[in-house]
C-alpha cells in the first residue's frame, strides 16, 4: 500500500462543476502540499498546509490531521484547470508524493 | 516563472552515454532537489542538497550522481544511460532545507535515451 493515496486517479467534468480531489496518507506528517502539473509538464505549488483550510481564488484545500486526509476543491471549474493535481506529504526526511489525479474539464 | 532555471530543455542521447543536467535555484534559495518523472508516473525524489552539502537521498541509482556548487547551482550526472532512464527530470529549490517550505520547480529537462 502506498503511503500517499490519491483519488480519483482520473476525473472528467463539465465546465462550472465543483471538483473534489482527495488525498489520504498513512504516515505521520507535519505538512501537506498540493501541486499542479500543467499538460506541458510545468509544476506549480498551490498550497502547503498543516491544519485547517486554505483558500486561493477558486481553489480550497482542507486537511484533517486526525483522519489523515486532505481534499482539494475547485469551484466553478474551467477548462484551464485541466492538469494533474499532486498531493505530497512531509515525511521524516523527504516529501512523499502521491501518484496524482488527472483532471479534464470540458467546455 | 518560478525563478528556477534548468538546462537543457530537451536532451536526446544513446544508451551507454553520459549526460549532465543543470539547475539554477531561485535567488536566495539554498536548497536544491532533483526529481525524476517517468512517462505517466509520479514524481520520484532523487536527492537534495543544502548549501553545497548532500541533505537527503531518495531513489537515486548508483549510475546517477549530483552536486551543488558554491554558487548554489546544481548538476545531475547520469551515466551508462539505459532506455528506462528516459524521463522528465525536475529540479526544485526552497529557501532552506526544511520540507515545511514551499518548493519552486523548474521547467524540467526531458531526456530521451534511444
């Protein structure tokens, strides 16, 4: 079993839909990162959180430390949100990466 | 633009060859990380340097080596290349060696081994 599991692996939705991507982890962590990888390959850090909730524009990230679970939400999704969303947790000495969720938003 | 630069963008070479990938971190960042992403795979952490010293090692093959120079740029050397080494290689930097800090990613080097 992977230490960081993301679901779903693939998600296709219509423009405007509310999107939720989940990340569960099995190790003790101090922080969790959400990143976005564009179709061209570039990677951008979206959030780093260790408790509660953070919001940036249409993106919201939450974390429940007790349940070892985080969610990334996208409101009013747009085709430009199409990308791979990656969850990574801060382990003992390195980031442990999830496999990513491939999101496609259709116009 | 993250401020992290990587060269070259693309590299095509043959099996058995040796290549060097270069990374310049954001101005002021002391830590550099190298990652490998094979086709349709997740990111695999290879190695981290902090202020010229190796800080952490991940799934880095013995055929691969890296270093960080006094000016903080880093190089990843890949030798005796195999077809399976074809991948995107990302460099990231952060202000210090803590994993609590945001990492800023370069655009990547796409390596193709024929």
